[in-house]
C-alpha cells in the first residue's frame, strides 16, 4: 500500500486542459441511474452531437475521447464546466484499476461544487495518469450548445483562476459601488430621471456580475448552477433595459426625436419580457428563447447606436462620455458572440474583459451624470448654494467634535453622550453594550507598520458599523478599543452576532504582509445586567476580560459569576500575600520519563497552595493571580527559591528540574542575570535547571527583550522549553529565532488522541516531526493510558509526562519512589 501511494505522487503542474472539443456523445432515458457500469455501456458517437430532441427529456452523456490528455494533471485536479440549466448533473470517473468515482448535483443542492467564473467543479483525487475514463452527464439539459466549456484544471491553475476572478470582481464591485455611491450623493435633492435609471443600472450590473461569476455563492451557497442561470437571464435583460432608459434620459432634452424615445422604451419592456420568458416561461425550446433574447439585445444596441449618432450630429456633450463607456462593452459583446458561435476559443479572457468593460462603463456613465449635474448646477440660485455651504460647514464642525479622525466613527465623547441618553430613556428601552478590543495591535503595528495598523483599525470600524446596522451607535473609544450601543431586538442581536463572527479571522494585507483579524468582545445588557451607565460599562469590561482569558477572538456575555470571580480574585490576592509569609505555597514534582524504557530523566515542579480553609489547591483555582505583576512575581520568586533548594538538597533524587516562569521573571537581560546569580548562590549548575514558558506569554510580549533574557539563560546552560505547544498563536519563525531546546505537547492533544477522528494524532505527528527536524526534544504531556504511551512511541515521541507514570507529589514521596525504582532496577 505504501508503494501504491507513492506511485500517485506526480510533479505539480499548473495548467488547464480544454476537453469540450474532444468528447463523444450518448443519450439515455430519464429513468437512467448513473454509475460506472451503466454509463460505460451507452453507445457513444464521436462524430456529431446528438439531436436536441433526443435528450431534452432524458440524459445526454459526454465521454472524454482520449484520457491521455489528462496525464500531466496531479492528484486533486478538477473537472470544470460552465453553468447551464439541467434537472440533474453527474460525473463518473474510473481509474486504471477499475475503481469508480461518481458525484451528482441538482438545482438547489450544488453544495461546494461551484467555482468562480460561472463554473461548476468536481474534484478528482487520482492523478490524471491514473484515470481511464471520464463521463459528464446532464438530465434535461437546455441545449448542448449552451454548455460551452468543459475543462480539466490542475489545483494550482484552479487556485490561480479563483484568485484572478476574486481580484477582478473586487475591482468590478468597487468600481460599481463607488460610482453608485458617488451618484447617490452627488445630488441630495429630488433625483432626476436619468440618475434614477443609472442607480437601477448600477445595482443590476453589480447583481449580474456577482451572480454570473458565482461570487454571490459565498453568501448563498446554493445560488449557483441552474438557479444562477435563471437569475442571469432576468438580470442581463434588466441591465440592457435600464441602460436603454438611462441613455434616453441622460441625453440633453430635445436632441433625440420622439419616435426614438418610444422605440427605446418599447425595446426596454421587450427586453424584460424576453428575460422573464427565458428564465421562467418555457413557451418555446430553450435554445429558441435564447436566440430571441439575443435578437432583442441586438435591436436594443441598434436603437442606442442610432441615438448616439443623432446626438453626435446635434453636438451633444454628454454623449461623448456615454460613447466612451459603451465602446469597450460593445467590443466585448462582439467577441462573446464570436465565441458563442465557435469562432474564438472558449476561455475566461473574454468573460473577464466583460466585467472589466462594465466597470469602466460605470465610471464613464458617472462622468456623464456629473457633467449633466454641472450644467444643472450652473442654473441654481447663488443664495441657495451659499445657504447649503453654511449648513455643511456647521454640520462638519459639529461632527468633528464627536468623530474619530481615523475611522470616521463616533469618539469617546460621542459614546458617553449616547450611552447617557439611552440610559435616561429608562428600563422600557433596553439596549446592548459591546466593548471590543483589537487583539495584539502592538504586534500588528510591529509587523505591518503603523500605517498598516491604521488600515486595520479602519477595517474594524467599517466591519463593526456594518455588523451593528443602521440602528447602532459605533464608536472608537481608545487606541484599539471600540464600543457598540444597539437598541435591543432579538432579530437584530442574532444578526449582529453572526456578522461579528464572520468578521473574526478576516485578513488584512498591507505591503506584502498579512494579518488575520482577532477581536475580543464583551457584552452587557441594559437594564438586565446594570441599571446605570457606569456599572454597565464595568460589567461589559468584565465580559471582555473573560473573552481574553478564554483565548481571545470571541464574544463573551456578562454573567453574575464574572463579578463574583473578580471579587474572589481580589480576596485570593489578599490571602495569597498572607500565604507567602506563612509559607503555604509548595512544590509537587512529576517525573518526565523515557516512554520506551520508563526511566526518569527529570522532574517538573508544579505549584500548590495549602489554603487554610479551602485545602490543597492547584493553579487552576488561583492561577489568575499570577497575572498580577507584583503578587505573581512574589509567588514565583518563592517558587524559584524552592526549586533551587530542591536541586541543592536532593541532587541524586532530582537530577534535573523544570520550573514554570511568568512574564515578570523574563522581562529583559537583567531578570536573567538575577536568576543566574541565585543559582550560583545555591550552588546549582545551570544544566540542572529547565525553564518552561508558554506561547502566549512569550509571543504576547516585546519579543526582543524576551529573546535577550532567554538567550542569556540558554548560553549559561539552562534548558528552555516551550510549554503547551500548539495551543497558542505562535509563528514558526519564533522557533528559529528563540533559543528553545524542548517542545512540550499540550495535554489536550494527548487526551483526545483517539477521540477526534485523527486530528490530534496529525497535530502530534507534526510537532514531533518539527522537533526532530529542528533538533529539539519533544515531551508529550497528559499521558494517562498505556494505549496513549504506545501510540506516542510509535509516532517517535521519546519523552512523556502524566498520570500513567506518576502523579505530582511532594519531595518526600518522590524520594520514596526513587528509592523503589532503584531497588527494582537492582533486582
């Protein structure tokens, strides 16, 4: 099996193989059920396509004539076909060993088989060299001539095309929306007829582009395939109709004859009727209706062309802008017609050019509208203009006082004003308060630069405004802090939560670098969680803190236990200061053993607190205190002293010891120097000490200072271990630049080794392989069963730690265990 798997590995090649002209055809009845056996028995004709009547109510099957054309395609290549209307579609692929692969889709059940560029796709896991036959079938297909593309695409080419389409549609949508917004704002009074038609045209053009290319399927996954084709007929008909009406309305009044205006209006109505018939009313065969629709399109183009000629003759100024916008579209339209009739090769270039031309046209039409408004603006009353200028200036000064300069949102003053107003409305007007922090903004500024950080803050502001909706007040209240006030409504709250969840993880790219957005969000409700503004803000801030404690990148609701937890933490802090003086803190020791032999090589010291009332507690109960710099440092200094004391007093029983450090103990070279001095005071060699730090602690701080401290300890001989590896947000580059000697696999992966469909196993294998490749020791934490031990050993992990070997115990118990192990070995 290993040899067979290796034989399928082929060099990755980026390519597209056109198959549409290299297929044979066969038909089958409507009751035909596709399978490798049934489709292979059909009678295929490689000389001509079947007549339309022979498959309009049944199946038509396409078989690749020469599968050797697929030989260079790597595993994961895709069968891609353009969208058409059908009742069902199926693909059948057989490999050289006779194994078959069948996939079917139906309208409304496309799933993830759509692709950008108006395509449907089916992924084939076998390399092309191992494919024997490829069949593509359609049930109740409109017409074969309307299904013009059938390609085989390598994964690299498919990814490249997806990126190209995304970039193009981003430019297209940006141009359309910019032009739309510009013309929406260019005149704030009663809109003239031509501007209304342009706004309609813009939205139809945008909808057509997003539908035809399947970009809309990102939001509506089933809005693809036959459903998208139906929508395309209506949208393109409406697009041409609105374009006709816009032309008739934008040309200066009196330049066009009345008969042309009537003809253009009639053709606009005829366009819409033809589009609706093509989409929903099968009054004739689909190919016939498609031809009718194209004839009406051509008639509309002739009508507009006639109007352009007449306007040019009458010395129209506006028509030049219109002509500049429509010339590229007409050229692309001619190329599409030539392609549809087989004169040109079927590929994506012409389709991409279509949307590029439409984007250009939107800009040109905007200029035409702008010129018309310039002419109209000259006729306005000067006093009215002066009044509007004064109003705009007053509004600008008013908004500037309560607007954040970077994001355009409300600032802290606007937030507090709105919060007080909403609280003054009383309990009968409940609302939500959300406090949002942009996680790791300092790291973002370090990586992307402050201009990149500003761009990210702008993106966050826009995303929060969109998530909150028109009823929300969104403000930036600090450097990386935002707030949302939203009148409560169950539907609005659900919509906002989903929008915020979608915003998480979105990517900002700047100057060739990228960053995934992470937001920590706390939510409190008025008046349920607090009846006054100050307490409400504090409760939302507690929820925000809880979101950060639970790993960031999440929304956390306020609950009374959060307030209780804060009170408990303050109480714990007072008791801990007394506990330090009373020596209530101690260390328990857990061995790190060789998984194969069971031999103990070192120990990890784990902190325990013998509380007078609560009994023995682990850091799971009081660990939050360690995040408080002064108190945490006092406790950890005692931990260091106890660890060094153990190494000094028990050199035979505890040859090496690992201690967990906190941030305050490694805040620069001076901290490392103090630690080495204490080791010399106790007479402990640096090689006997291992310090463990976690990903979030190391990478959440200034990396330069941390690296200096770790480097100084490493050079002295102290072992440096990266604890809980795989649970933080580390970049692999830090494993290269920070002096880690050991990686400790988090116990959550070990405990779920057999429970999550192999995901934990794959992660552990990756960490073990990474450690071996970098020359670092790897320790698996949380080993509790013999099955886990054997599995880890099979994966190449040599060191383990967990209850299977020993539970953490005081030094006296460790000494007894060591003695029994020695006696056992001697026996």
